[in-house]
C-alpha cells in the first residue's frame, strides 16, 4: 500500500515498575492506522488496552517506562519528544474520550469553559467569541442543547456528560481520537446511541479513531479493523469482517464463540478455562499457551511472531485454528 | 440564598440563647461571688457584704437574674462591669477590634502559608524537601502552645530583643500622642483598609477567572502587590503612621507564633487532599488537553483541593477564637480572650456574659460568612 499511515506503532514495549518487579503491560505491540480509519482494540480487563492509549498520549503514571519501540505520528517519533513538545501534540493531534469519562470534567468549572480552555491552549490567538461559537456548534453536533455550555458538570446527566466529553475531544479537530471504553458507564440504550453518533461524527470529520473495549460486540458496530489483545500483546489484527468470518487465533475463536454471530452462522462454543496471566510473571513463549486448547510444545518456549498472513491479516500463533472449523 | 441567610441568622439567635443560658448557670454554680474579693478586708463587715450583694442583685435566684440580663441585653444594655465600674459595652467595644484584627490577620496568613506549602509538598512528593517540611510541620502541629509561645517570647523578645514583649503598644510613645487619638481608632482603620483590600482582591480574582491562566495570574499578582502598595502608602503618608507602625510591630510576634502553630494543620491537609485530587480523572483530562503542569496544578488540582481545606478552616474557627484566650494571655494582648479570662476568675458576671456575647456572635457570624463563601467556591453547593 502506497498510502503512508497516520499512526504507526512499532514494537512498543512498556513496563510498570512496582515493588514486586516490572509489570509487562505492553509487549512488542505493532500496528498501523490510516487516516480516517477506525480501529477497534479488544481484550479482557487488565490486558493493557488503557496502557496502550495512555502510551500514545504519553500520559503514563510515574512508575511506567517505555522500554522500547516507536510511536510514529506522521513519521514523528512521539517517544523521543520532550514534555513541552508532547503538550503540543496532546489534544491538537491526538485527543481522547476517557474510560471514566463521567469524572473527566472538572466539577468547579462550567463545561463550556473547559472546552474553551482546550481550544485556547492550542489556538492562542483565537477570539473568545469564536471559541464560544465553536463550543456551541460542537454541542449541537453531539446533540446537547448549546445553552448547557454555561452549566456545571453536576447538572449534566451521564449521557450528556459523555456527549460533552466527545464534544471536547473534537474541539481541536484532532487527527486521531482514542475512545477508551467510552460508553461502559452508560445504560445500554444510551450506549448504543452515543456510540453510533461518535462513529458518525468521526466519519463526517474524517479523523482516525481507536475504539477500546472488552466487548467485541460493541467494537463490531464501529470499527473497520479489529485488533485482539491478550496479556500485553496483540494476537490478531484484521478487517472486522475477516476477524468475524475467519478468526485464526485460538483466543479470538474463543472470544467469537462467546458472542452470537452477526451473520447468523452457528459456532461451537469454546469454553476458555483459567485466568489471564499475572503480568508480573508472564508465561514464557506465547502468553496464551496455558489456556490454549491448541497449544504445542513450541508455544511454551518461543514467542510467535506477529506477521501478515495475507491481505493485512496479522496473526501471532504457532498453531492457528483452521479456517474451515469456524465456518461449519 | 437570602432565605438561607435568614434561616441561618435565626439559628444563630437560638444557638446563642442556649449558649448564654448554659454559661450563665454554670458560672452561677461556681462557689463564691465578686464580694469575696473584699473578705480579707477587716473593715468590710458582714452587713456591708450583704448590702453589696443586694445592690448587685446577687441575692435573687439565678434564673431571675438570667432573664433580667437577657431582657437588658435585648435592649442593648449589657450592664456594668464590677471590676472596671464602666458599662460592659464600653469595655468590650474597646477590646473587640484588637482581637478581631489580630486573629483575622493571623488566620489569613496561616491559611495562605499552609495552603501554598501544602501545594508545594504534594507536587514535590517523594523528595527530601517534602520529607523535611512534613517533619517540621508535624512538630508545630503537635507542640504545646503556651510553652512554644513562651519560648518564642524568650528567644525573640527577651534574648534577641527583635520584638517588644507584651501589650499591644508602647506606652511612652502613646503618651505623646495627639489629643483624641486612641489605639482603637487605629485598629478600626487598619481593619477597614484590610477589608477593602480583601474585597478588591476578590473582585479582581472574579473578573480574571475566564482569562488564560498566565494573564490571570499576572493580573492577580499585580493586583495583590499594587493593592498592598496602596495600603502601605496610605498609612505611611497618614499623620498617625508611627502609631500604626507601633501597633503592627507589637503584633508581629503573636502573629508569627499563631501562624507557626496553625499553618501546619492546613498544610498537611492540603497536601493530602491535593494528592487525592491528583488521582482524579479530570486531572488526567487536563493533562491530556496539553495544559502545562503549572496550569494543571494551580487551576485544576489546587482549586479542587482547596474545598476540604476551606471546610476544615470553617470548622476550626471557634477553636481559633478559643485558643485566642491562651495566646492573648501569654502575650498580655488585652483583647476579648484575656478580658474573658480575668472577668471569669474574679466573678465579674456581667463582663463574662458580655465577652461571651461578643465571642459567640463573632464565631457564629464568621461561620456564616465562611459558609456563604464556600457556596461560591463549589458550584455543587446550592443553599435553598
Ligand atoms: N500504575 C500501575 N502500576 C502497576 N501496574 C499497573 C499500573 N496501571 C496498570 N497496571 C497493570 O497493567 C495491566 C494493564 O492495565 P490496563 O489498565 O492497561 O488494562 P486494561 O486493558 O485497560 O483493563 P480494563 O479493561 O480493566 O480497563 C494490568 O494488569 C494492571 O494491573
Ligand atoms: Mg482500561
């Protein structure tokens, strides 16, 4: 493909230093994201999804350390930027809808002012009236009464707060928005609505998007490509349809079987025994092998490479599930 | 809001009534009365003593006297002090400004020093600086107040002679003071200028709240420095400058001591709440917006961390006044606290009750003002 990716994550590795030792939260993660594309990142709780998001914005806690790899945004390596340079990237180039978005608004300031704060930070000379107009337009776009800009966060309902956060994420017209479980705190009906609106706005404005969720059903609705993460590593990445039709990694297969097929095919239910590993002591070789029904000897010793098996379908597995098995 | 204030004022009246009744009967339960002072005088016969008691109304039962006192008080008559043989109101009106000025200044300084240091501590967490200041703060937090005050007087007043010892003015200087000038006028004027300055600063703060943080803090600092310069200039140019200076000079040591004793509570609390606030999601969001660390700290973290600190200040207000009795005694600062203490040890009931009236009303009003200020600090609070 000739088109250069907007974001290219190369072999990203990050640990959390703890008293008990390093927690290997991101290990050798690589993926590309094109302009305007939406990528879903799926995995169980604790597999490192939020860590990836925070690493992209370099908003990691003090005990975190990126020990290897690159994060290339239009060819510029974010891991080598100074803190000041990184501040200019945040929100202007990459913005975020937080996992705990309910509490992402400062309770003592009006919601509109908090969005204006972000706009003024990145466009120093902007006329206050114009910033204000933009906030109202954004509110209109995400379906909140623009008058609400003068209200405080506690006067917003959960769904409205979520929409306000989305409006805030759009405020500086970024190239990439990361939405970390943007709807988990909402009830199912609002969840769906907000998600669909988010997807629509993203398409309209042509920005790239990374959706993060533990729920593949949620991701299926909004992502063009899906990456499956397990214990700090990516195990499979492909177009959404491909992932659903031809999952190859045994972990993906197990995830799919727990999810009623959207295309109506019947799948055998694969029960997944055991717990995800403690990232303080990740298992050697493939991190999934202790739970894998297809594990071989090599899986216990050697990490499988994360490689393109054709047509942009990436896989890290020594003994992938045959294509036919899931199509039966 | 107005309805809330009216409600609170009513509550204050009820609280005060209960408070007065309790203190009056407790005082009355003390053995002896003011006439005991003359018992050692051989010329003071038993009959004379009875006559004096009758004249002072001490022969009537306590509840009769209490309601009499209450009735008179409502008419604005606090009675006459047994010791000073002057209306209680005059004695107290003379002493209240001294107390208010001393403790208001000390509390403001204490609060801002504590808040500012607590902020630094939270931001410097894990460093030697944090450890050092915390240890020093814990020392002042736990130190025995009278002992510490006496040691400070001994060191700075007696040994080093940097500050005057005792009283709030230099008598030899004031003897030469122009006719009609009283220390009280100075106290009241100082209070007035300070209030004006405070109001001006609050207005500036309010007007700059929407500005970008750098410009806002530029405006605020210039307002603070400019305002302080105007106040100092005004006083320096006034003909009574040297008398005002004399009072401030006498006030320095008590203020230093009060600040040292009280700042650490505010500081340690600010540190804790600030560390908690830093874990909030909106702090992460502020960082994600690309805001510089200083703005994240001051505009978001500290602004939210101040709320519980301010609450604790509200709660501690009555204790500040109560502790004032000790401070005023140690420094011979003839304010309400010291007046109350001497009046209650001599059985000067009208003066005791009058002092309680002043101190109690002050404490409750301060509490009300602080509560109203809190509603402006936290938009989630709505008084209905
Ligand atoms: N500050 C930290 N110090 C040490 N370990 C951490 C820290 N933050 C996260 N971890 C660990 O790193 C791993 C990845 O955490 P992360 O929050 O990225 O997971 P997640 O996939 O986002 O989970 P969830 O779905 O619950 O949000 C977890 O095992 C977690 O316990
Ligand atoms: Mg997470």
